[in-house]
């Protein structure tokens, strides 16, 4: 078995494919090209004067398009270098505001940034389990938050690695609890356009001092390398959070911001492309999910996102060992569940934002691998 890396499992298994080849079901990289119109616009803009720093708060044309799409005011929006910077920026801002003892909570299993940011700042992270991988017990959550003196809660909807979509009732209840118990909520909506049935509720009508909404164009337009995201927040945070952004982010890439500003304005915020992408991801999800179910994996209800979150069948018990041997034998890279939860040693995460033909090949390789064990 391979030695476990010290850093991100996502980077580790994804880099195996980038260096040695294979099928990357590890990192959440869409396997589809961005909108053709967006690429044409980018080529045109590359010949123009958009190669110096953009305004720190974001390209002014792009800001207007985002503000209109979400119905937010100019002092409630900050454009950043992808959602990763958005999460880091908010955490840094709250750490500066609250000082030490910034106890952070997320729901098990948790995306890596939610637990690693507290680790970097030498702060406490706690995870809260869902009932049957899906339901929030708010009575127990209230007790848990009080007991651990939680000051920050990360929520993703649809989730990563587990694609739970929070209902409007659940989200509103969490925000009411935040106001009552004086903690902050970071609502990660990066996958908001990748849902399987109903469009996720984004609490734009409930923006208070306790709420930050973080998102990006990375997944919805298949441009993870463009690094353009945004944070929506209450106006009371504007001055201080922008000042921190000036020193840890400065500005997102100028050329890509301008290309997005033009494309989104001309093509209804990418509505048609996002609808087609949503169906592609859903088809790939259904295809691999059916295959894994036939192989006796256990998959909880998943309502959106780019991933299948699945428990290994008997007799497999070690997700890292399984993922390592699977890649070595077949070239298919997946992520061990322990990267997202210390209690999920026999779980895996599969990226399904890939062409269905590639998903079919990967599924057959996984089946062959398991039949030879």
C-alpha cells in the first residue's frame, strides 16, 4: 500500500493521474469544455488592455452582473480568487475579529478546507453527524454548539463530499440558531447549479451580520483554473474584509474576470450552458451510481453536487488501501473517505463531473478490480 501523504489526499490522488495518466475521479475537475462563446470572448479580450491588476473588489462590469443576478447591493459583494480564497478570507477575517478560541463546526463528512483552516490557525474543529447521513437533529446540534462553544459553522449545499441539499427550512433554522447563540455561518454554494431535482435554497433573503455566502464560477462553467469566485456578506463587514483581501488575495485574474463579465451579460448568466451541464452530470451520476450499487456499495440519498459518496462493500474496510490499489491496478483515482471524516475509513468519494463514456470505462475497471480481489 502507498504511504499516506501529509497534505491533501485530493491533490495527491489527482496528481497521480496528471503525472502518470489514468481517469481522474478524485479531484472535482469538470471533464467538460467551458462554453464555446466564453472561449471566443476570452480570445478577443486577450488582445485588449486587460492584463494589469483588476480592481481589488472585482471587475466593475462583472460585479454589476453578479449583483443583478443575486439581487445584492454593491457593498454586499466581494470578488475573490475562487471559492477557496473566499473560505480562507472569511476565516481569516473572523479569526482577526474574534481572536483565539474560534471553534469551528461542520457536518460530518466535511470538505477539507473546513477542517484544515482551523488546523492552520491552531484552532479547534469539531464535526457534527447527520442522522442516516441526511437529517439534522437541531436539538442535539444546539446542545453540541453550546457545549463546544462553537463560533463558526461551515455548510455546503449541495455538499462535498456528500451531496446533501439543505432545505430552506433547515437553512433558516440554522441561521435563527446562529443569531440566538451568536455564531457565524459560512454557506458554501459552489455547486448551486449542479442539482438533481429542485434548485437549492440560497439564503439571499436572510443576509445578516452572521452570514457569509461563498461561491464561484469554477464548477458551473467548467473553469476551475480561472480562479474567479465571490463572497456575499452583510454591509457591516465590507470595510474590514476588503482590507484583508487586499493583502491575501488582492484581485482575481483580470483577463478572466473581463471575459466572464462580457459572457454573462450576453448569454443570460450562462443559463443554457448550466442546464446542459447539469443534465450531463446527472447522467454520469446515475450511470456510476447504478454500477456501484450493483457492486454492493452503499450510497446514501444524494441530491446534487459533483460526487458520489459511498461505503465500501464487505469485505473491504480500508478506503485508503482500496484507493491506492485501485489506482495502481486500473489507473482510476478516487478519494478515501477518511480525508473528510476520521470515522469514514471504509468510504470513498467519486467525482462524476466527467463524460459518461469515461464514467463507463471507470465503472468497468472498478468492477474488474473488485472481481480479482
